[in-house]
């Protein structure tokens, strides 16, 4: 039975893109296992010389993702001299984008990996927001980038998830008169904790609608104006004690409130 040739994966990054393409192409052939050798982080012509020498001796082909023109050109020239089949994985598509957009490519190795890392940081932030939502575990306060506090229905959870998609780890803690706030709030880095407050009438309306969706009576204590006032006053005392920035969320969309939170967050980072 015929077998596919072995492949050298040559890249100025780690070569994941080229390997995925090679394996996808190889899967179209019923030829058993194929040997793949990765040569990552190429930065000089000496390594290319060695790869071409081995490829010629072992009858391997070379698949490459070299975004630095000088190295890619050198690889092609050496491969042609030694009769080695050489396949450019990214070059044709980069050239097509360049020709149609008239935008010059950055020619920076490892950009796809950086994008992958951004994706994983986003996933990690979302998992963090879920784990430390609604004060489930006060230990999250120490490792969070931002901690949101406020009474129930001040958009703490939606804001936590919105910010998580911007790769920011957010914990949120509800403030309830009967429950002493976690001590970690009072030892947190200054500026990390951000308070959310809301107009009593709007909060009453939000809570009343929430009770209706749950099939409960609107007269429940949760939507009682006197109870709401007690909660807001309690939260205000806690926020003043913490000396934390406070954002009014009345009639504000999540995106608008998030923008103000990010202003506070980046200001704090710039002062570190």
C-alpha cells in the first residue's frame, strides 16, 4: 500500500496552523499514519538549511507558515535547489487579502496564537463570573479584577458576564441588611470594589415584574417599598464605609454602566 510522505512543519511561531491544515488534507487519503515533524520558532537561515537537507534525504515535503518574507523566500529557493516539495500555507491567502484590501499585512509571527490566548482568557473570565456570582464564595474577591456590590436587581450578574467577555474577572456580592458583608470586601485593594445603586421607584418596578414572572404576588416583601428603602440605605452605608466608587444604574443600559466601570478599572490600573 502506498503511504503519504512525511511532512516538516516549518513556522516562525509554533506551527499549529500548518499542522491543522496538513492533517485536514491528509485525512482525504486512506493511507494510514503520516510522520509529521514540527520545526517551530524559525528565526534564521541555518535552521532552514538543516530542514531542507533532512527533507531531501528522507523524501519529506515541507509545509510552512513563515510571515517574514526574507525567511519564506530563502526557504522556497533552497527547497527548489534540492528538489523538495514546499507548500506555503498562509502566503496565498495573505496575498489575496493584501491585493483586495490594499492593506499591508503586519508580518508578525504568532498573531493567531495571541488571538487564541485572548479567547481562553475570555472563557476563563466567564467561568470566574459564574463561580463567584451572587457572593457564592468570598474568596473570589481576592483574585477578581473587579468586585461589584449592590442590592438585588442592580444588574450585578449581567454586568459581570458582559465584562467577562472583555476578559475581565468579576465577582459580585449582594448587600442584604440581615447578612454581614464578607470581610474580604474591607481588605480588598482600593478601587477594586465598585458599588451599584438605583432609584427606589425603578427598583420597585423591576422587582414587581420579577415576582410576576415567577408567579408570585406583587405584595411580597421583596417588592415592598419600605423593605427596598431599608436595603438601599444599608447598601449606601456599606459603600460609604468602604469608600468605594458608586455608579447610579437607574435607566442605564448594561453597556453604559459597563463603560463607566471600565473607566474606573483602567484608571486604577494606570495608577498602580
